[in-house]
């Protein structure tokens, strides 16, 4: 099968955009060239000459010779406008904007169908690790039971530094920002929102479930304190921000993002620095483990390049799981085993939210409870006083019956 010639209109020329420019220069066999680059700031000094740039998006969108639009800008709303316009013009699109895709998944799915053009976004999940393509192609006939992993390189870098080098959270965050792994306002990463957007996309390709961002609960790493770090070190554990989704014994889905203690027997234990790691479990093939760099210009650019290469062979997502129409339901009533750090005076009032308590500890001003609790009660406690409380996952009771009162959300 011969490759198509691709003329690319590129939106954005930050770290990833320049990284893509560099890798395309080194892959002439791809038959893809960047015809025009649209940027916003006319006064910014750039690595290549001004003749390569435009400041009007229509110079790309209205150019009939451009058949691929690559969108690599930070603004999710502006990105959505560009992607919609490109799809309506019949141009294939590659995007790395997980927030934009997660917030508009249904609309983007319909536009691809209506205008018969592909939208690829491997770089929106786990940078260099080809997880979406594998979910689409390898697991389309196997019965996927669960998917979980570290999908945000910035938070993994911060957590690694707090353990490996005993840095404070603030010092580790500054290092991540200095290295370009975290933004100046890092809450999208540290609050667990980036991981949630990625999990939403993975849900669609894993189980055919299209969620809204508000359907998936996320707790980040920005409130982890010294007590939890001490607990982890004493027990030989690490803390990782883990996104996970799985089918319950009742045939519903559960999906959430919560920091988790992992031991040396867990495959995620060795996934450090900016690396991502994802575990899948299926009925027939059992478990598979994917690992790769989850942040940085060249790792993300490599995923964008992979999508561009796929477009040269007319590849598109088939969304097989979505069109199987299993009509799955999303449940918040799954049993979790957690460590809850709290203020000392709250201990007794918080215990009533737990189904069972294994351990309770308090010092002069704070303490923790470990035990079994529903995700619904975690949400209630976390939203009630998040500044004074921290939840770290110890285990998920996937095999046990979930609690009696199911909280279900209809799939779109």
C-alpha cells in the first residue's frame, strides 16, 4: 500500500511543535511536509525563519492543498474551534489536546462521521506510549476487564523526586516546571485533571463508554502531606497518581483518579520520573504492561509523528467498542481500601463513613484511618474539607459485591 503525500498545516510552535518540526526533518521517507505554521505572538523569537509562519488561521484552513491539520496549542477552546473548522473543510486532524477531546468527545465523533475525515490523538494520552492504537486494534475482540496506570508524567516526576531525593513537594514542583514538565499554573496536572481527561479518552477506546469529565472523580497529589510520605517509607511503598477503570462483577463500570500506594510487587512501582505505565487485563490474554516517556517535547512529538504516518495510509479510529453499544453504566458505589489523613479532632466523626476500619492513628494535630469505604463516601469527605484531608488508595475490592445502593450514570 503506497503512502499519500501529506501537506501539513501546523497550529502552535512551542516545545512539541518544534519537536515535530525536527523529527519530520529527519524522516524524509514519510512524504509529509509542513506547509504553513500558525502562531499567535508575532514578536516571539523562534528557532526557524519568519517566512515559515502565519498569524491568520484561515491561511491554513482555506488552503486546499493542505490535507492535514496538526493542532498543538494550549488553549482547549481555541483548539476546538480549529479542529471543528478543519474537519468541516474535509481535512484530517491530529491533536494532542486531551482536555479539548475529553470535553467534546461526542461532538468530535459525530463530525468525523458526518464529514468522513479522521481525527487522531495518540499524543493526547501518555505521550510516546501507543496505548490508544493498541486498545483500538489489539483489544477489539478480547474482553477487556480493566485498565489502570500512571498517565501523567509531571506528577510522577514530582512524586519520584519526593521519594528518591527527599525533596519537598514545592521543590519537586519547581524542578518539574524548570524542566518544562509542568506549567506555571500546574493544577491541571497536580490536581489530577489531566489524568482524568486521559482516562475519559481511554474509557471510550477500552470499553466504548463516553463519559463527561464530571462523571469521573479525580483527586490529585497537591494535598499529600508528611504523614502519608512517612507511612509509605516505613512500609516500603511509593505513592503514584493512578487512573483506573474496570468492570464490576455486576457488569457496570467504575472509573476514577486517586493517588495510590504501590508496593514492590506492583508493576507500577518501577515506573518513575516522567515515565508513564499502563496495565491492561483481559479475559483471555491476562495482563499486558505498557511503559514509555509521558512528558517532554520529543516523546510527545513522536506520538504526533506516528499519527501523521498512520494518516499517510488512510488510517482512522473505528471506535469498535462504542458501536457495539453495550449500554454500560458507570457506578460510584465501588468498595475502596484507603488511608485517610485528617485533623485530630475529626477522627470519630469520620469513622462513620467507613464500612470497616483496620487502623487508626493520631499525633498531636493530625491522624489517619485505614479501612474500607465507598467511592461515594470518599467524594463526600473530599469535597467537604479537601484542604485538611488526604486520600491515598491502598486497594480496590474489584471481586467483592459492591454496596447495595448503586449510583449509576447512563452512558451517552
